């Protein structure tokens, strides 16, 4: 049976960054893998960020929900049926940062999926700099996505701060688990806090074989109740020298809402692209060969017109649209 690895984590936690490293390790070991981007959005910037992994041994696939969760679940199942026929050793699933864990388990337990796939591991990525106080909705997703993990992976942790950061995140996760009435509590043995840039074969083997836990909790929010939003700002062409300033201006402007993350890509010189990954602590911009002129803004109570006010004065593309 093909093993499925689910990589969870709330918005902006670092899931895609980890998947790049994890997938590269599996490819280098000669495995045939597929990466399934499982998102409710119409445009998937994370898919663009993984394009350079595509090769004979790595296929990228994407699901968009197109509306209601039931439609999204059906498309998830359809995509798995397609992948089952291609002889992959492992499938990596990256869901949205707002994800119903029941969808994953319910789909894998449905015939004929249950005769082709089994859970390999569930890994939850937690940002070491996560605010101690989140909205009730984000606390719910933080707890529910960690409840079943085999390992909790600490991201964005500075050298020398790992022990303190691990203790702080553990305390926060356990408060979130209590908030959702889950009996499980994580301990230090559940945390993987090693430097991602220096991971060994043994580290990867540990994660691959970490499994998952059957943990129950009380479902507190439906997707109709969620205040966290994803907005798309497309067909953007701004001077390359102004890109970072524009992104940072949006992140800092309280009129735009409480923004967790801005990701996407913008046209650069010589036919290249600027890959954008901005969070409150820093903005990372890399030059890449492929892209799509879109910025995806994730946060609570986003004011789209306020974000427009940062982009429109600089944008020279007449086809600009924000949704």
C-alpha cells in the first residue's frame, strides 16, 4: 500500500518550507512521490513554490474546493484514486492552514481508497514565534491539527533558543488541546526541534516512521464561521526595487486587517520572477524561473481596498484584479 504523509500546521507555520526539504530527501533516496496540494483557494502559491521539485520521480497535483467542503472532499478522493494508479511509494498531502482533520481520515477510510493507501505519518509544523494569544478560531485549528500528529516540528527557531521555544510552544499547544477538549497532551518527546538545514538521514527516518495518534476533540467551528480569510491580488507588475517596500507596507498597515502571511510571486527583470514569502517577523524574496503574477494575503478581517491602496499606485498592469 502507498503511504500518505499529512503535513499540517496553521497559516504561515512553514509547511511548504519543510515539504521542500522532506520531498527532496525522498527523491534523493530514489522514491517515487507525489505532492498533493489540498487547498480551498482558487490559486495555489505553494504549488508554484514547489515547481522545481518536479521530475520523473516527483509529481505535483492540486485540489481546489470550488465552494463547499463536500465538493472539496469529493475532489480529494478523486485525486487519490488517480494517484493510486501510478505506483507512487509515498504521497505527501499539504492541506490549507484551515483544515478539517476529519476530511483526511474519512476519505482514507472510504472504499476503494482504504485498500490502496495507509497513513504513513502526520507531522504538524509549529512556528516557534507563534503569538501566545490567538483568536479562538486559530486556537481551534492549532489544537485540532496537532491532536493527531506523530511529531510536532518546530519551525523558524533561532539557534540557542530551541529549548525555550520548544517549552513555550508545547505549553501553547497543550492549552489549545484543552480548549478543544482533547485528552491528549504533548511532551518533549513529541517535539522535533532540530535545525532543518542540517537534518540527517536518521532524522528523516524518525519523522517518516513517527506515525500518528487517534485523538478525539470537540469540533467548534464550521467553515462558514471562520473569520480568517484568503484574498488574491492578481496581474501585478511593480518596479522590482519597490516590491519589498510594498509588501512590508501591507504587512504593517493596520487598516489592511490582521495579516498572518503574504505569499506569491511577482514579475522580475529578464523574464525571471520574485518569489514572495512574508510574515510579520520577516520578508523573504528569492529569484526563481517560474511564477504567476499573484499575491495571496492571509489573515483575519482583511480589508481588500486597503491592500489595493498599496498595490494600485505602483502597478502598471491594466488587468489588475483583487478578489
